[in-house]
């Protein structure tokens, strides 16, 4: 039975064969009064998609359709929806539902709701498994659906839905702005957004990277300084320099953490948004005592931050650095393989959905 009861997407059925995508039909959750149906036009390819399908983050429900950087057209809205109408261009990120009644939700911390539903691979209350954006349609709650400013192109907007928000949220929560010195570790899908947002927010931005060939890109994005962490004693000139470090790399298990921690100002923070498959290296409490520093992490962001981020991108004409790949079984495989191999500059976006799924209402 086709839409509106089901959608069609490119799915994998075995984590050992994570490059084998097959177009399959899957069930949509029951439509509710604050739900919005979206005919998808583009979806960014996130590192989370790769960690999920390869088993890096453990088992997942199979078959699964990944993708949580979705842009498309609203084709159906529930009777209680107030912020979106049929025909609007909208986006959905990595979260698709929460209870909206708990203390976290009431405090605009819905991204930490204990009853949150991830955009794919998570069960709804009726048992339906949420499926992601490598598909014809997605059914999303209004609170997690966002109108896209007219001057942001569809393919440019897609990666902002997860990668963009994931770094924007901790930047603003950690006080990024004029007078602050902020270091971004890793210039990839997350890191390139972190640089552009931090610059737009007024900070002095340093990029810490093991890849010297990324220096020109970092400076084009607005960074004032580029530090190659492959160089011997790279950290010594930067002792007590950074208000905080935002780590967007997922290879933290390879870091000598004390070198990074020592570059923080007193009470500075080393904050992770790159969530890898391996544990953080062993640390001693004494490693933090020299500057009273902290280490932490965060999970995506909230609705107010998403709206503020899109407004910032619109007003300052900030654009994702993307490569488009037409969606197909082959295209999905190419995208996730290159992301796993770190062969991307700096985000892939699946497009040309009409060619695979036809014009959708």
C-alpha cells in the first residue's frame, strides 16, 4: 500500500553489508494532529548514518533507512499545526519527536527529553520504527519541523539540519562571541560549520587539524589561525589561550588529551560533538588541575537554536560546502563509503529525488 500509509526508501538489511542499499517500502507511523508529511527533495549524509549502518554504535533495527538532514515540501499538515502550511519548504533534523511535557522539554531542552524519538531507528509508542530521509516521504511532528528561509538553497540547507545545529548549539551555550578565542578541532562536516558559525558570532577562530592541506579552506571559511597538530610540540605556544575547544573529530581516541587541555584558559572547556566508535583516552583528574578545565559533550540542539541558526545563515549568507549526489542505491553507497573514508569536502547531499520517487503529493 503506497503513501500515505507507507513510504519508499533506500534501506540496508545487514550491518555486515552496509553498502548494499535496496529500495523498499516501509510503514509510516499513524498520522496525528500535529504531524506534517514531507515529500523529500534532499538529504545530507551524516557521519551518524555511517556509524549506524556499520554497527560502530552497536546494533540497529533492520532493515533501516538512515538520513536525518531532510529538506522537502510539506504535503499534508495535521489540524492542530500552526507553523507550517501545505506547500512550505521545511526541514527536519536528527530528532523527530519528544513528549514536550517533561521538565527538560519545558525548559527548551527537548533534545535531552527522556522520551525523545530519533529521526531513524527509534520506536514510536505504537511500535513503528522511525525511518529517515533516504526516502520518498517523512512524517514529522510540527515542533521538529522548520521552515527554511527563502534565500537558503535546498541542498545548502540540508546539512544544517544536523551538522549545523550540532555545533551551533554548544557554540552559543558556551558563550561564543566577540572577545572569545575559540578552537575548532577537525575540519570536516561538523567542523566546517563550527568555523563559519563561530566567525559569524564574532569570535577569533583557530582551527586545529592534523591535515595541513586544509589550511586554505579554513582561512576561506573565516578562521584567523590554522594549527597543524601533527607538528612536534604544536601546543606549546597556545598554553592558556582558548576560552573553549569544540572537538568535531571522531578520532579522539588517537589524541594526546593533555596537550589539548593545556591550551585552555582557566576554567576552559574541551567540548565534544564528534562522537566516535572508540572510548576517550584514559585521563587523570590531575590533567584538569593545571587550569581548572572541564570536558563534556552535547546532543544536537533545541528548536530556538535551530531557528536562530537558520536566521544567522540567511542574514549572513552562510553556505554549506557540499557535493551533490543523485539519490539511488549506487548513490547512497558512494556517499556513505566516502564519508567512512573521510573523502568528502565537506558534506554530501543526496538530491534528484523526483528521478527515483516521482512527483509526490
